[in-house]
C-alpha cells in the first residue's frame, strides 16, 4: 500500500507540469477502469452463463426423465392386460392341471390378448413380447423366439429380478435393446404365475436425443442401477465415459464439472424413481462458453478505442482546464495566508467560471460571517429564550376567572377563597424571582396549588397523585416545567373524558439519568395528531424568522418545555410522548446525568 500512496508523488516528481500529470493520470485511470470493468464483466458473464447452463441442463435431464417415465408407464400398463379379465387369472392357476389341448388354447388366447394390446397403439420401438410360466416354460412369443430352456430362463437375472419384485415392473437391458417385465398372478396363489416380458429398441432414447436439440459434442446417457451405460447418444468416434466420471454420479440428482481444462465437461444427472435408471447429460465447456469469446474480443477493442479517444481529448482540453485551475490554486494560497481581499479573476462562463464566481461570493460571505455570525447567534438565542418564556397560555387564567365568577354567583365563599389563595400562590411563584432554575420541590408546590384550583373547578372529577423519589426533591430544573404538562393533561385529556379521570406525576432516577413523567387516562391523541406534534418538535429552533407555535392540542405547553430544555441542555435532554386514542397520554422527560 505504501508504493500505491507514493505513486502520485512519483508522477509529480517525474512530470512537474500539471497538464502532463493530468494526461498520464487520465490514461492510467481509464486503463485501470477499463481493465476492471472488462474483468468484472467477463467474470459476471462467465458466472451468469455457467449458472444458466447448469440450471438449463438440470431442467433438461429432468424433462428427459419425465418423458422417459411417461413412456415406461404406458408400456408397463400393456403388461397388465390379464388383470382386466378374471378368466385369465383363473386359467393361470389351473394351467398345470389342463390337458394339452386346453393348454394350447390358453397359450394361444393369452398371446392374442397381448398381441392385440401392442397392435392397438403401434409402438415404433417394439420388438417382441414373451410369456413364461412360473416353471420357466415359454407359453407364447410374438416372434417365436425364446431365451432358452426352462432351466435357463429360471436362472436368468431378469427373470429372478421380476419374480423377486412380485408384481412390480422390472427394467433390464441387453446390447441394442431394453426390456420391461412383470409377474402376473392370483393374489391368493403365490406359486402359479406368468412372467410377461416386452423387448424394445433404443428408438425412445434416439427420439428424446433429437427433440432435446443438443450441441454437436453434447451427449446424454442412460445408466442402470449399478451405473452401467445402457444407452449413449455419442457417435462411435467419441471416447467412452471414464470410470471416474461414472463413479461421481451418486444419489438421486446432481451436477459437477469434470475433466482437464482443455476438455472440461458439465455433467448433470437425475435418477428415475420409476425405473431406477439415471439420465445423464454431458456438455463440453468449450461449446457452453463459446459466446464469451465475442465478449472478450469486444472488450479489448473497446478498451483500445477508449484509450485513444481519452488521449486525444486530454491533449485538446488539458491546457484550457489546467490553466484556470492553477490560477484558482494561487488565489487559495493567498486566502490561506489570511489575505481575504484577493479575488479570482476568471471570465469563463463554464463550470470553472461559475466555481470562480461562487468562490468570490464565498469569500465575501465568509468575511461577513466572521464579523456578524457569532453576535447574531447569541442575540438570536436570547431573543428566542425570551419569546419562549412569554408563551404562558392565558387559557388557564381565563378559565379560573370564569370559575370564580360563576361561584361568586352562587355565593360559594369558602371555595372562592381557596381558589383565590391557590391562584395567588401560583402568581407569586412566577413573579417572586427571576431565577430560571428551581428545585423539583418548588415545582411540586406549584402543581399542588394548580391541582387545588382544578379540583374545585371540576368538583372531584380529577384524581391527582404523585410518586417522587425522596432524593429528587432538591433536583434542579427549569421553572414552569411541570405546570404546562399537567395543564395539557387536564384540558386535553381529562376534561374531554366522560366520568372521572386521573393524573399521575412520577419522578425517579436510573443509571442513565433522571426521568420525570406526567401521565393521564384521558381521551388520548390520535396517531396522525401525535405525528404532527412530534414533527413540530423536530423543527430547528434557530431559524431566521422565529414563529410562535399554535396553542392548540398540546401545542404551546409541550413546545415551550421542549424548546427551553433543548436550548439549555442540548443532547443531554430527551423527550417522548406515548399516547393512543381513548387510552390516555404519557409525557416523559429524560435528563442524562
């Protein structure tokens, strides 16, 4: 990495002129970018094509297997003909006790049954069918051929496998052909049975190979249950599949690459659950990725053309670009030394000219900001703080005076005295000193007076309780913190609620600071209105034009408290409102330690 970091310095030492350095930098950067893009494109194309080919080959072998299984299933159904007529099953059981004439008639009738079945729907690759009794005797053959004597038939592998499967179709092969065979018997008689065998050419597989539209050197194989090739679509001139490749074909399905770099092949395979044979598709890598040669050639010519064009353009425009940049650089050096009087003298109208114009404007603004910004911000903060203090909601005073007037009309002298005394205590608290910081105890006395007034006004509708940790009574806080929050709980929560309501004031300390919480079980706030309130709190406090917040729906009380604490405590203050329509509201202040 060190040599890479020192490369620009080496360029500057060898080529001190910015034009030459710019030209060589363009050349190197474009060369690297084209090389990276070409490499990445080739790599992505290679992997994408490999993935698509692997997926396509897997789908192809599954389709071949599906077609083959469908054909095998149809051929298996042809062997079930005797089960459709109980007479044939009865004759199979009675065959050992028949006389020679009846045996002949049964064999003839049985042969006609299968001959009719194979002729109704002509099968192009059908060779013959043969019917053997359980003792190995040949009962009938469509072409009068046999596998030998009865003992030879009984010892034949295909016959023993068919008997062992006891009614399931068995698939076997021999050079140039394959066969399906099945045992047919009365389910109550395991001794007397017949075995029907049908032989076929490889026409089925040849047809599949032609429909699959394989490339010239691609091939597909059919392997039996011990991975021995039954059918190979390759020409006789192509080499046989290596034993090591066949050994890798394991399990029900899969794919893998095999062979050397020059003769690498993609092998995809799947095993039929019906015949237990495997369908294998082999595709040479050279034929799969031959389109990538065109991509590689195109990338090389594109890179060469891009290098030529970039060199010409760098020579043509290098001087016009570098000269004003150098002039701008000299001006920056003057400013760096503290000389703000110098300006960039560039008459161009392009991007460099606009940069020069904005640079000059930036110098003017910077000089102005240095002279006025700090004083302006200090005055702005003082003004906003004064405005925040002036936002005491007169709503409370109006309601209190209305209540006093109403009670005076009814001559409730004692309650008027209590309310007047509490009101006097509250105004005395607000006007007796100008200290902004008070204790939590002083705020609680203010809240007691306030709730005394509201308790008389609402005639016991509000249940107020507080839960304060004793050590927090002397905790310092801003004056008029709790009253706006409790007032919001009364007028926007409890007053609109039917029946009685409660307000709970709680303060406690945790490891991360002090928490003060005002909660009520009033009407709550809708999600949309709560989002509007939180959006208004997120607005920046310091704006060129300070606007007083609207005093509706928790507006002024919450914003007053939030703004005052944010100005004084900054990141040390956190504010949260939790409310649901009809479930009440909870306002929490968190002051970090």
